[in-house]
C-alpha cells in the first residue's frame, strides 16, 4: 500500500459542502454568482483563520484523540531496545520492530496514519522523548494555518471599474423553454442510486 497518503477517510465531503453553500447562487447570472461565491469564501476563510489563532491545540483535535488512544493502549506493551535505532515491542503474543529514526513500526499503522501507534508510543516514552514530536507536521497547527494564509482580494463595484473605449458587450438572448426546468444533476450510468421506500415498508 502507498504510505504517502496519511488520511484513511476517503470521501467527497468538501465538494458536497461547497455545493450546498452555493446552492442559491448557482442559477444566478455569471457576475452575481461569482461575486456571491467570492463573498461567501471570504467570510468562511476569515472565520477559519480567526478560529485557528484562538485555538489552543497544537495537533488537530481528531489526531490528538488518536494519539491519546495510543498512549492509553501503550500501557499494555512491553519494550526492549535492540540496538541503537531499533526497539522491540511486544503486545500479547505479537512482537513488532519500531524504528524511531525512520518513524516506522512493524504494524504499519504509524506509517499509514502519521500518528504513533501504541507500540511506537511505548518505545518513544522508553527513549525519554515526547510522542507529540513524532506526529506528522501535516496534522499540526502551523501547517493548518499555512493552508488558510492566502487572501481572497476584494473586487470594487461596477461604479469603480475602468472605462474602456470598445463597445459594450450585451448579454446573450435566452429563450425560455416549455416545461419544468431541470435543476437536479443527471446521474451517470455507473452511479449507484439508492431506492426510496415508504416509511414502515418491509420486504
């Protein structure tokens, strides 16, 4: 398995949340739509920046919770040093090799998630080090702040737009079609459609 990806949650929540956020703007004219999206994103990003600065955590809460769980289960592990860079950690009848310099454990959980597993935490504590220092930087506050550091610049209103010599471009003429307009996206032929049954229905 590819160890470069440290996220074990594979969903499209970001696109779903964004689509819901701009739901009332998608049917607007292009200028109104883009201005509305820009305003919404400006408010959203600035709110996130304020939360980051006010936050007291150094590791994102979800992965801080995972680390605390690893600390909890590390009490049931036994550790012995096997050479300078290697540690032998036993958990029940299973034995794993932990290499702190390479940030790797034989169970592969640390390699895949970026957060020390219980075996790694046992070796880290035995080496008189801090488990928080072995969490991937991707889950820490500085990099979280880096993701939202960009600025969405303001756009002046039409009254402040520069005047140009060429003629004005008129909008296209649209003819309304008969019948109900389609607003729901058409499903692809390979997409799974969940069947809806009446409440209380049983097969």
